[in-house]
C-alpha cells in the first residue's frame, strides 16, 4: 500500500491454506493483488480478503460520483464478484461484503473482524454447504396462449358479427391485468412450494428497466433463497414446475451464487 491507498474488502471467511493459495493470483476492482488480513483473536481464525485501492477513486466523495457511472459500476461489480466467486468455489463458507466496502487501513479491518466475531462465526457455520438461488417471476401477457385457462362462455349464436368478434377477442386475449394477477398468485404459491427446500428467504425489490434484463414482461417478484448445495437441482425443478402451463407468466431461476443476500456485511470504519 501507499499513502494514497485505502483498503477494499471483498469477503469474510475462515483462514485456510486453500484460501491463501486462491487469493495469491487474484486481482481486484482496481487491478490490485488480493491477500488475506487475519483477525488478532485466538480461536478459529477469521480473515478478510482485501486489496489496496486508490483513495482518489474509492474514498467517499469520488466513490459517490463513480456509483452514478453505470459503466464503472458494472466493471467494478464484475471484478468484485470474481473475487467472491473464486473464494466461494473452494467449497468453504464465504460472507460476501457489499460492493465498495472500504476501510482506511488494515488495522481497521482487523478491528472489525474482532468486533463482529460473534456475528461472523455463526453465519459461517450456517452458510457452510449452502448456496444462493434467485427466483424472478414476470407477468408477460405477450407470451400468453391464444386461449386463456378460464375462458368466458362461448357467445350466443344470435350475436351480430361485430359483437361476436368482440366477444371472441375477449375470450381469447390474456390482458395485462390477467397476467399480473396470475404472476402474483404464482409468486405466493412458490413461496410455499420451496419452503421445504430452502432454509432462508429474502424478498428483494422487483427490478425495472435495464435491471430486469431481456425477459419480456414486468418483474412481479425478485426473491433469493438459501438452499443446501445438494438440493439445487430439486429446487430448480420444483420452482419451474410450479409455473408450468400458466399463460402470461415467466419464471427465471438463477445461480447458484455465493450467499450475498444472507451475509452480514460489516459497517465500514473510516
């Protein structure tokens, strides 16, 4: 580190030879080498994966400006995730930290590890052998079938052609409101369906605009689940089966990921 650097923290984990070896070749959000900073406490050894980054980019004022730059944000998030995913890939529990968690120096990192020790160790125990899966549900009326699942009765034969045509359209068309209601019901049912497979559940704000991705329709729910690693395939199969055959509803399952939604990030000490 230089006098113009501060410390960027990526994740909290148990210090192991495998973790030390893994970070040895990693580069972080500023192209910096990654290493482990250990806690000074006796007992099970906690560590944080960190790297020195320039204060000119990551101190409070410049960081606030950078976070408004979508290109910078995307590049930084990708590099941050690469470090976390590499550590999570070792098979041991990892507590991913928020994007742009920074400290003035390594001593502040050690102090946080010591102060939050009783938070971190139980979380590491809980997350061992588990991964995060995302479930997004979209109301997508444009993907609806020609015939709705609960069509109106056929129009009487004595209707004039214009009225018969309009009645037929009402019978065949899935409106945006229909799709939204179906997707909302699916979201509620999925919560119950996966309850026996997931040990944790976090409901995030539905995504809008570019954040929602290329999937057509409106994001109705955006949830993450903590799932035992050996139940990932079963979880995915049951979630997708719950929405099978529902016109106007699209369900997306993502992951497995490191457990971002279930980690307890330390509060930056500046």
